[in-house]
C-alpha cells in the first residue's frame, strides 16, 4: 500500500513537524484504505481525522487540526505515515480505477447517488461541486455555506470537515477564474467564522484555523476581482474592531486591492477611532492596527508615534531606537536613546546608546557612558564593557589604570577583571593583598605556583564546611581533590589536614559521604 518513503514524509512535513509526529505514532487509530490513500484518526488535544494520499505520485496529506486546516502537512499526517510504513499492509490491491472505467455513465451516477445517500460528507462535496459547474450558483453556495458553518452551541466533530469543504470550493472558484463570484462567498465565510469564534469555545483552534484561511482566500479574491477600495477599507476596519481577538488580519495582504485610496481611508478610520478613544477603553486593538499600518506603509515616523504611546517604558524607547537605527537615522536614534537613558535605568537601552555613539563616530561619549556605569557599579562586567568600548575607540591604554583603581572598592571584582586581562600575577597579588583568594584565581595560580595555593585551598575547604549543607560539602570534596593535586606537585604533605578534618567532623554523615565520593 505504501507509495512513499520516510524521506518523503520528512520533506512534506519539514523537520519540526516530522520530529513531533514521531511522538504521535501511538495515538494513531485503525488505518482505513481509500481509493488513493488511507484514512485514520489521531488523538491529540482532540481527535483529528487524517487522510494521506497521492497526487501524480506525490505524497499529500490532509488533517482537521488547526495547522492542517491551513493546508500544512502536520505532525498527525506524519504519525499516520510512519504507522503505514511500519505496517504489513503491502499486499496487492484491487484496481479500482479500472473497475470504475468499466462502468457506463448511468452505473456511475447510480453508484455515486447510492453512496451519497449514506455518506453526508460525500453528499456535501458533490452538491458543492454541482454549485460550481459552469457559472457558479452563488445563492446556492451561500445557502450551503450558512448551513455548513452554522454553530449550534458547540463545535461538533464534523465542523472542521464541513468548513474545509466550503473553503476548498471557494479556492477552486478563485483558481478557475471566478474570483468575482468567490469574493462575496469568502467574505461571508469570514463573517460567519468570526461570529462562531465569539459564540463558542474553540479550545483546539478549529474555527480559528478556518478563519485564517478564509481571510487569506478573501484577500486573494479581492486581488483578482477588485472591490470598491473605500468599502473594503470600512469592512476591514469594522471587522477588526468588532472581533478584537479573531480573525487576525494583516492589512498588508489587502494593500493591492485597497490601493492608495483604500489605504488612506483605512488610515483615516483608524486615526479617528484612536483620537476618540475613551480613557477607560482598551487601546490594544487600535494600537495594534496603527502599528500594522505603519509597518505596511513603511512610515517610520508613524511607527515612532505608535511606540511613543507606551512611553516612558524602557521597552518603548528601545523599540524606537532600534527602528531608527535600522532606518539609517543615527542622529534621531541617539536623541531618543539619550532621552530614554535619562529617565530609565535599563541596561539594554544603555547598550543601544553606546552602539549608536560608536557607529556615529562619537566614541568618547560612548566611553564616558561606560565610565559612569563603572563608577556606579564597580563590577567585572562593567570593566569588560568599558574595555571593549574603549578598545574600539583606541582610548583603552590610558584608561586601564583608572578603571582598576575604581575596582579596588570591590576587591573580588578587581581580581576577576585582572584575570580577564590574563594578568594572573597581578590578580594573585591583589587577591592576597585584599584577602579575597577565590577558586578561580587559585586555579590559575596553581598552574605555575602550586606551593602558593595550598594554604588558600585549605582556607576555602574550611569555609565550605562552615557554611554546611550538601552542596557545600560536595564543593569541599572537589577543593580537597585540587588541594591534594597541588600539594603533590610541590611536595607538601596534606594527609594530616585531611585526617584532622574528618576527625573534627565525624558526626556529619552527609559530609563524610561526600568526602568518600571524592575519594577521601
């Protein structure tokens, strides 16, 4: 029965869906052969009907899940394919096509009518096809659309299949050059599905997936059969503000049929609604519409105006600065970054300001920002940032001594900064001077002067034991191993220290257990 390989499955689904599909193999129900493939149910968040088939010897798949309803080869299709590949159902098949060709027209009609009387899905598909024969019968198809997409308090198991059949029919009309007849049907489908989303729970996204597809179909139909731009703009605006969550509409999909006049009308409607917004009203939908408009038109200043609604939030300042930098407006980016840095304590915003200064050839100002940050927070990280920025502007040689002097206020940070500079000797001297020898500097010093670190390791072991707790005991075991290694290299005996330690803490079973794990 198989007409494909695992490689075909991977190609059709993509790596992500193929990988997730493996996890659903055990959720696949009975395989039911069809004329050109196989059907099966797959249990996910809900139970989905899957069909795998062949078109011109190519693997195709359909699924009722939200992702599948958008025309994608989903993880459920992958699972059915993997089960089919692993099954033994590879024996010879009856030549169904040859049998059907042997029947005369009346026999075929009788056979289909008999089956349609028992199969509601086949009946629906046949009647939809009948409505598109010759000149599409829009009134008939609209009535069928209403019946298929009507929701009676809940989404029944056949809703996805009915919706898919309707949208397949509309797509076929568009593809066949009947966009003018398909356009009102697609628009009505969007309205019906949007109403359904607001009326019932849709936990697995069945209706939402159909609605996304219907919107895209309507956009395609509008491109081929242009409606009145102003009326289209009004409809899109009203749809978006009436249904605040679904359907999601990308105004860019309608930019061609809207044209300049329609985009201007849509912009007017959005701006007027924004200006009239009450203080107590939720601005999120209109803000999203304004942002989408600005992105679609490429109007940077309009986008800045949208982001400015969120000021003085640091996120808004960052968005504005990033937008202006990408648009090649460094002076404006710096102005906004300076304003944001003056009123927000935000590391990311400061980083953007530093980058903007450097890119604009204002390296000294970038270094001053770094120096200010180091004074306020004398840390190893701030030292690294100052070094990186000053090195780009060739100012670092004259700043290093000053920066290290600032770090003396935080000796452990000073030691770390010197290690980052690969100045191990200076780091060790500072650690000894300020009595802040830690594991990192001890390990680096041990590489060349193991005799210096033996007392330091002993002190760090004692500190771990004083803190107590399983994690500290485990760390003590690791330090003891390093202590013994250093002592062996310089000929110092530490067995007495280890024995004394175990004797003093003989009533700490957790410690003794960790020491045994470490080999003591």
